[in-house]
């Protein structure tokens, strides 16, 4: 997740945003790990929402590995509206895989 956001931030600076964005929209499945490891700034949440929303519309799955549950995500986003909109699209057609303690 952090690498993707770094790529998108850099693409804005050099003017290749659309091309780099397509890189994250093209895979059959996008796997984002270490999600929620650090807080997002406003630009990051905009990039993240754009990827999640576009993949949602295309019915392209995202596998997400996070170290916290959805309830704690508000602390990673600058405001609740960003977290609610992103989570809404992530869980609309969700398949959960959870390792439960034995």
C-alpha cells in the first residue's frame, strides 16, 4: 500500500499520474499489504480512494492485508468521510479470510 501511494504521489510530480494509476487498475487482483501501518495524508487518501473506487466499479478484486480492523481505520485517515467512503467500496462485495486462534 505504501509503495503504491508513493508511486502515485511521484507520478503527480512528473506528470505521469494516469499511466501509473492504470498500473494499479490493470491487474486481475490487486494485493495491498501493510494497510494501516501508517496514517494517510489527504493526498494519499485521494489516491487510495481513486484506486479502490475504480476497481470497485470494474469489479476487480483487492486483497487487503491490514494490521487493524475496520473500526480503527478512522485514525489512519485525515477525516471520517475519507475512511467511510473507502471502506464502503472495499466491503461492498467482500470475502473475508480470517485466521482464528486455535
